[in-house]
């Protein structure tokens, strides 16, 4: 299968690797940017992994506006909706993140269904399939839906849950040839294409800088950005994937385990990575003054895991070891001189 695929948000960490994977597999790729000034940056980033030749084109479109989306999807057989709205990690008003995420997804779906696109693959998050955090450890699968009325949800978690639920509701209400599949990743790490858009990679960056001075008991279901791009393409091409959700989560690592992997693999280059553990009471104290810390306090000591068995079974997807992902991520940060 070849043809033209639209990837939304081409400047993003995940979108960039999706573009790379599609080009490697012989597709024509069109990607959206909010300004033509970003075109050269995307080309330069993608070119570090694959020669885009004349197979990468651009469309100007923004998730907060209807303008440009009809032109962006025109002639495309598939859409990977990867873009997420920009905003603070912990805005005072959650709707500052929730509304653009929901409305942006609906804009993309409306344009895609109007154009008769065969399939849209939307990037959601494990946060959209998670029980309330204040409870015992759990293992969830794609049948789980996050309760969007939960008052303890952070703006980010709520935005992912609301946007995905709105997307599925839209597809139930609109017939036609377009099918939807969603991909729900864990914590996305791995190598950078450029230093400008680092996303969740900043967790590794801060550890390499010795921040925080200790490792809190917070864990991550690690997924490599390269494997995440791979599962997007698999969900796009597999006939069985239409109408399905797929969790894309790999091994669970506590932050202390990530620190240990970095020190073992990088030696002196990881000399600032903290070796002591940061107790929970210290995090709760910091949370009184730092909204970013406050947002992660509910995760302390929790192992709310997600099963990727469905993706392995239906899509033959196999994520690489988490240790490889976090060390490749750290080496990439060093190579880009941001850690």
C-alpha cells in the first residue's frame, strides 16, 4: 500500500518519527505546520534519518482554526493525527488544554470524513484508559475508559480522554468510508530528530542535569518513539485495526531504575544523574509551591499498568527493551548538546 498520508503537527517529536517511518516505507507524506517558517526545520530534522527527496510536502493548518484542513487532507488516503495543542502542563483552567485537544481532533476528523479518507489513526494516551490513581495497582487494557468527570484528573490526562471519546462519538455519528483507530502510548522516550521539540524526553534531560536532586518513586511505562511510529503505520494499514484502540506501552521502570540504567550505560556522561531517592514527603512539600510537581504527586508509588497484548496479537507489534530506549534517548540528548 502506498499513496499520500497526512501527518498532523510535523514539528512534533512523535510526528517527526512518523514521517520518517512513512518515508522509509515508500509513502508520499504531507504534514501540517502552523507557519511556513517551520518547513525547513522539519525537512532538516527528517533528513537526519531518511532522504525526503520530493516526497514530503507541507500544509499550513492549526488545531484551533478550521482554516486549511480541507486543503491539508485533499488527495490523502490516510491521516495520522498526532498533533497535540500547545499549553502549560498545569494550566489554571483545564479547558485551556481540553477544549483545543477535543476541537482539534474533531476538525481533523471532519475534514477527513468530508474528503473520504480511508482511515484516520489518532494518537491518544494511556491516560485515556486509566482508573482513578488513588487506589491499588491495576492492569488496564483497551476496554478501560478514563472517567472524564474525575476531579483529580490533570488537564493533560483529561484532554487526552475527552479528545479520544469525542473522536469515537463523532465516528459513530458519521457514516461513510472513513475508519478510525487510536493508539494509546505510555511515556514516550527515544532519540531526537532535533533539539527543538523534546516532549516527554525532558524527563531524561533533567536526570542528566541532576534534576531533581533525588529520584521520587514515580514510574513510567516506557515506549520508544520509533516503536510508536511503527505501530501508527501498522494501525493505518492492517484491515483488522479499523475501529480499534491499541495500547502502546512497554516495560515499566521506576525513575530510580532509569537513573541506574543511565549511569551504567553512559558512565561519566551520566555523572550528574542522582543516586539517592527522594522521599514522598519531600515531593508533597514541593507540590505546595510548584504546580508541575503537584500534578505528579498522585503518581507516587503507583503502578497503574497497561497491557499491549492486543497490539502484539493483532498488529504483530513488538516494542524494544526499555533500557535501550532510555539510553538511546540520553545519548541523543548529549549529541544534540541539550544535556
